[in-house]
């Protein structure tokens, strides 16, 4: 049998696990309750229960191979079994929903936290771009001033040279 490598736990992973623990924790009972609640909604369960009820009614209505019926019409024992099943199924389903709601809440909080982090990062990048644009604008203005100074100096040199040539 191959052994699985040990999974290293990080503080973030442990924090995430603690966040996911709901009212009943992340224990075996909660996991079993969730499995049962999920099973109650499957086609296999509904089909199996339907077949069991049909067999119950047929056997008790026709007294097949037994010579007696243990639960004659109106099938009181069957109704009691359904009541017993409902008494356990409803809390299991509610427990599963509570645990799922807790997981959804943690997931929603993580998504919100990530959105805030991304918004902050986008704002920082936008601020950097604005700073760069401002610096670019300043450099462009300085370049314009220097170009105008060079043009002015060129005109002055040209005027001096022209004046020297005429004298």
C-alpha cells in the first residue's frame, strides 16, 4: 500500500480550517449529517423509498406468502416509520444547510477581502500612473521652455552674427 506524503499545514491553512468550522464544528457527525442530507435528495433514495413503500403496501394488502399482514390498511406502522424518518431527516437537513451557510459566509468574506485587496492594488497602480503622467507633463513643460530658450538663443546668435557681418 503506497503511503501519501504528509501535507504541510501553514498558519493560513489552519486559520481557513478554523473559519470553516460551524456550530457543530468540522466533526464526523456534521459530515455524516451532510452526506445523509445530500442522499435524501437523490433519485436513488426516492426510487428506493418508492419501491420499499410499494412492496410494503403490496405485501400487507395481499398477505403474500405470509398468511398474515403485519400492517393492514391504513398502514399505521408505515406512517410511523415515515414520521420517524422525518424526525431525523429534518434536523439533518437543517444542520447541513447551516454548515453550508457557514461555508458560504466564509467564502463571501474571502471574496470581499480579495476584491478590497484588488481595489487597493488598482488604486495604487492608478496613483502611480497619475504620478508618471504628472512627471511627464512637467518634463514636457520643461522641454518646451528649454526649446524656447534654445530658439531664443539661436535668434540672438543669429542676430549677433548678422550684425557682425554687416559691420
